[in-house]
C-alpha cells in the first residue's frame, strides 16, 4: 500500500503536487484522541507513473476539495473558476458541467470531457458533479493527448475522489443560506480490520434559487471499500449514485444588447413542464500491485449508466419565427422533450517503473485501454410560427395549454475504442530530461438516425506523438517545452443526419515552474489548434454544425505565496486569444464567420485570487479571507459576432471559526457587491445570468 502526504493548502500548483504524489514518502498526518499516530493511505492514479508533477513538461494545477469547501463551493463548475485558464460554457439548462480550457471546449451539446480517477466522467449525462466526494481536482494543461488520449489541446480535468482509510474518521455538515439553500453532507471511513477499509459519503440538497420557480433537489451517495491483499497488493472499489431534478432553465433574453436593465430572476420556461431528471450510477474497480522496488502494475475497470429525461419550453432562436424582436415582450417558444441515456464501460492496464538502458536512466509508463460507449439521444419538439406558444417577458403568466411534441431526431450511437500508449522520461544529463510519448488509437463509431433511417459508420486510426524537454536550472526552478498531437471523436449528427466525425488538434507549450520556501507556482505560454469544432446551428435549432478550424494562444501565471506566518495569497491569471483560423460561409445559415473571429464564451483576460488570514478570535482558531474574480468581455453567440457579454468582477468574503477541535462554523458571502452579469451564453435569447449576492452558513462536526 502506498502512503504519502495529504496536507492540503489552498491551491496546490506544480511543486506542491510534487510532494503529494511522492510514492516513497510515509509520514504521520495527525493523532487521534488516544494519541495514536494516523497514516493516510494514498492510492496510485492512472496515467501517473513515477514522474512527479514538478518534473512534467506541462502546467498542472491542483484544487483541493477542502479549500473549495472553505470557499463555499459545492459544485465542480464553481471550483474550476479558481483556475483562470478555465471558463464556463453552455450548461444546457443547468444540467451539466461545461468548460473551456485555454479557450477550447468540447462538443457544446455534451458535457465537458473530464475524468474521474483517470476514467471518463464526462461522457453521457451525469448531472452537475458534486464536490462531496472530491479529494482534489487536477487541471492538467496543454499537450497530453499522447498519454490521456482523445482530449482537447487545452488540457484535461481529472477528479480524484476520497478513498477509504484504515482509521475511523467522519464528519457531518449542514448548510443553510440565501434562496432557502439547504444541504446536508456526511462522510465516514473506518478500517474494519487490517485487510478491509470502507468509506461512505454523500450529500442531499433541496433548495430554491435566484431563478424564479427553479428549485433543485440533488442526492449523491458514494460508498467505497479497499481490500489489502498483502505483499503491496490491493483492490479498490468505488461506486457513486447521483440523482438531480430541477426545471430546465435556458436563462434570460437579452434584447437590444441591454445588459443594464435585466431581471436575472425571470424564468422563461413553463411550470407545467415539471422537472427534468438525471440519474447516474457509476462503478470503478482498481487493482494495484507493487511488483518490486522499481515496477508497479495498475489495472482498472469502469462502468457508468446515465439517463436524462424531461420537458422544457425554450425561446425560439430563429429570427423569422421570433415575435419578441417585433414588440419587445412576446417571446415565441418551442416545447421540447429530451430522452437521453448512455452506458460507458472502460478497461485500463498499465505498467510503470524505472530502468537503465544504453547508459541512461528511463522512467517508463506503458499501458493499454479500451472502451465501449453507447449513447441514445431522442429529442422531441413542437415548433410553431411567430406568435405561437408565447410568454410575455414583462408579465409572465404560466400554465397555458401545452402543445404536443413530435420526434425531431433520435441518434443511436455505438462507439468503441482501443488505445496503446507509452511514455519514457529519459535523464540525458544531471539537469536535463527528455520526455518521449506516443499513443496509437483505433475508434469505431456507428450512428443510426431513427427519423431519417440513415446509418453512418466512422472508423479512425491515429498515432498521437508527444515530445517534451525539461531543463532543471536548480532544485527550485525548471524550464520546459512540449508538443503533442491528438484527436477527439464527436457524438451526434447534423441537421442532415450526417455524423460530425473527429476533431484534430495540436498544441505546444513553453513554461517554467518554481518552488521556494514562501512561493510556489508556474508561468506558461501556449498555442493550440484544432479543427472541426462544433457550434450551434441557428437555422436548424437543436442541431450543431462544424465551424472549421480554430487556434488559441496565450500566457498564464499562477502562484501560491505565504506572505507572512499568518497570511497566504493565491493568484491565477490568464490571457487567452481564441479565434477561428479560417473563414466559414454556410449557405444554409447565410452567415459568414470571418477568420480571426473569437470563440464563444472565451474571455481574453481572466483573473482569480484568494487571500487568507489565519488568526484567533476569542481564543479560537479562525480563518478570514476574500476572493476576487475578473472575467473580461466575451462573445455570447458563435454565429452573431455583435453579441458580446460584458466583463464582470466578483468579490467574496469567507470566515471560519473553530469552537472546538470537532465543531466549526463557516460563513460565505459571494458576489459581495451584488453585480449583475451573464456567466455564459448559447444565444442572446439563451443567456444564463450569474447569481446575485448570496450568503450561506455552514456548520461542520468532525469525529
């Protein structure tokens, strides 16, 4: 069993993650009431090998679950805002996590392609990922496709879940706040004996929101157990059940680019549609074997079922059918029904270790993975003419007779893939390492479109190379450069029933990492390119169409500084220029998208900071601090370059007070100055407003 440090600071970036992933370190992490030392057990991660993050030629940010909790963040989408390289994308009515890394997002009609413990967690419809079972979040940026495979050139997000421990520990938490926000969390782990350790945690949430009539009920349950098979061999099983129910919410309509006088609470759907519901059930089984002092074997199985079902009433996007542009108040709507489900199974086996060859030290990682992904997306729709099925946005009256829907399309997709990957980090000198990697992929995709009775099959075989160079200036500073290529399969078909095919990408990064006693961080410059990007089809509403090629380039800086014994500062800043690389003229749209047009929901400048001060209040340990986020203006509609979302600034305050070693009180104030803003947009009539000022109180009892 592998042991390592799990002391968590606000944000661990690069060199801090280095300490947490040193598989040769064991140490104590506190004492229980009987003054017995406790040792935390750390579980090896897929794709990690033995190379420390500080020595990898790419920027890596680690966001800890504990400090996301300190900032009052219970959803993945919110926690990711701590990294300025990530920006929010279309959230599909509030039902999934979608983000861009370094300007690049995946398929806008699907959730973002994040990973959970090295396995796919974004394929399918798993709802908004809850933070109750998150130990940490790794944002692995830039060139990495040769290892992870089938990822965007901007990077990949990997969620590391909480694992069973061989000592008893637990907590229960209650949250109450603005808009009747009510949430309960619990976590418990225990070693049943020297062989078996178990853990179970979860959360239940039942609340209103700043969006009128939009209530949310969410249940998450995550049991797991670990079996120590002896002789440095273990078997870990993890399960997660997730259920989310709320009204489908496309946001508000922005007319005449008037962002100064908008009602962020206005709901434009229909109450009688009822809630849309998501169910997800996932299983992961991991086998870990330390073969000898140099080599380790890691194998895993993953299986996940998801389902999304429900009605919605959404603003009509076609200008020829929309009456609100005429009188400024009568919104023509479509009615839709979604019946989506998926199953996703995967297998991975990898071998990692150190060896000597040709007089050089090699750190090798060799693996094979395979997956089978089945997806069914059935969209039913009613679409009338101008002035049909309307809602007055100045005086909404719900409860009108609802039209029947008919099948618009149904895609039944089967996707299978096999990949073989190898990575070798070679020490060619005392202070110079070369990283060589390659991944060979075979993907077979079959899509049957029920409405048009068409069958399409795509197959693709690709070799994705990766090359990196690390120069160690000193024990505290290194500089690096890396390059990789990759590709990504796209699910679904366009309005003509044709499959989208595959995205192709390449990326290059140059940067430096530094680690001193009082400051640790990184700086990086990057350039990525990909083709066959999907955007909304404004004529064939409900469909997407390929945009063509795009390029993203920019610089990032991130650091965590210990300003004094009692004060720390985290800063993440990014400048990203993401734009089309070619001019696209679509005859069906009648819209020209010029070369150099910005990509949707990608601001040029972003900044995130957190300042924390440790003190005592009435003799009790406490933390007080502030957060700040700046998001520059950004394009709100890929097919309408005139629709720009204004920049915004968000400030927050937080405070924790430890009454005893077991009992904590926490207060969070978000959007302190009550700024009105749009956080992301699909179209000017589907613009999602951010939350106004919110106040939440949390009580934690640990044992």
